[in-house]
């Protein structure tokens, strides 16, 4: 058999080097929210009501208007932002700020990180929920984020690949892309995770965040948010294999790295995730 031309070998080696760099400087993120009670009190004239009564009034009004208690995005307040960061040196899972940190602090930390490092963002429904909510909250707290809003005026590279364009890759909304940008094809993260043999939800869900928050159980909310970003990252790895940016051995190395990270983490929710990570779909 004749040896392949040198230019082919060089091109293949270069392609593999590029593949190994695909994950570098990637930030997977997710947010958790509760009703913005300050807005509810002012807008609906509920100043004399306690917190739960205000929230229930907001849910009731929304249910009457739409048939669902899910509030309009500008009526949400962020209580947790969790991240998984893959850099050349590390793989890290954490939630922004301390448990007692206020909304302004954690939202500012998120946008400050984007301004400093310009990571590629990965989310599940980030275009439809997380980022629009963060837009409103940054507006509310007067948080500047010039790098995030860049579309090529100051940096030409952002003209063709920025965070805001639905069809660019600097922010990859996995839910939107896997559905082919068709709402009728949208799937839930936990169902896609289970499809791949991943844990999915572990006894917590978004509709429980408000009751947990009322009970002061912010750590449980943050832990839940972190397991969502772990599920999202693993779905992302399989997506990168599907579109040819990771081969099977590279995928397995990344999964092994994540297992090691969770083992070293030691926190109960990380260990619970590992215990339920069966890989039965493989």
C-alpha cells in the first residue's frame, strides 16, 4: 500500500491538534431563579403582603393570563449561577459567589468573567431563558459587559462569531441546536441525559427552587444547579463527538477527567451524581 501524501498527513495531524483545543476555554453555565418580589410589590401594588403572598399573587396572575405559572423572564430574580469551566490546565465545577451573595454580586461575576476571558459558552436553553434573564438583571443592576455585547464594532473577530447571534458558535445552546431550531423538536435536559445513560435530575427540579429558597436552603439550590451543568457538559461532549470534533478516545478521556474531578470534589451531590452515572446507554 502506498503511503499517503505528506500534505494529507500534515493536514490530518493539524486537524487532530485543533480537535484537542476545541474544549479549551469552554464555560458551561446554568441559572436558578425565584420571583422578583420587589417588582411584584411595585408593579401590582402588593406592598402590604408578605413574600409568599406576593409570589403566589404573581403566579396566579400569570396562570390567568397564560395557563401556566411560569413568570415572564423580566419577573425572575437570579439566586444561583453554576459553572463548569474547561481550560487547558483544569476542569472545575462551582457556583459563583458565596452562599450569602446577593444577585448583583453573582450576575456581575458572570459578566466580568466573560469580559476577562471570553470563553465559549455552552448552555441548555440559554438563549431562551438564562441569557435573557441575565440581560434584564444586568440592566437592573447597571452591570457593564462590553465583551458580551460585542458584535464586531471593536473586535472584528466578533462580527462573525459573537455571543448574541443564534447561529454563531461562541454561545452554543444545545437544546436549540439539537432541536434543529424547531420548537416542536425541543427536549428536556434530564430526558436527553437519561438517553445517554447519565443521571439527569436527582430528586430536585426547577419548580422546587422557590420552596427551597423560602426555607433558606440555598446550598441545595446551588448543588442542583451544578448537577445540571455537569449533565449539560456531558451532553456537550457527545455532541462534539457527533459533529466530528472529538473522537471516541478523546471523548472517553474527557469523561474520565470529569469522573476524577467529581471524585476529588468530595461534596455529597458530586458523589451522588457519580453513583448514578451508569453509562447504560453505551
